[in-house]
């Protein structure tokens, strides 16, 4: 089965994180890692209410962590594993410019 996270950072700039042969991350570990990155990268909630959905957290961490996604293979893989763990889908598309996630 295919396990992949595809991140569109800008027009013509797409990153693919193949998770097929990578150990899965537990849901709680994925949540914890995303929470830590959300804080470390000084992310802001997308919604005026301040409520942060898991999909929103994946989006804003991807947006704030673009430098890490492009230049740090370990961070990129961990991001993919965490996103897959919390969203529980085999194929995840993260569109940073469009601020959308699709499956």
C-alpha cells in the first residue's frame, strides 16, 4: 500500500515524502511532535476562535517549516510521519499556498 505525503510549497515546487518503508509513528507521538513544532515555529491558529484542528496544525507547521522541509531530511521525514499518524490516511496532499489538505 502507498504511504506518501506530498507537499506543494509553491508553483512547481513539490516535495514527496515516501513513507512506504518507514516505521509508522503512533498517533499520540505525531500529535506531540506537531504540538512541539507549532510552538517552536511560533505558529498562529488559522481560526479566529483560536481552535486548532489537526489538519490546521499540519498546514501551519508546513508553512512555517518550509526551510526545514527543504533542507533537513530528518525533519521532513518526521513531519511526514507525524502528518500520516494524526490524519490517518495513506496519501496526504498539503497545499501550502492554497492552505488546503486533501486525501
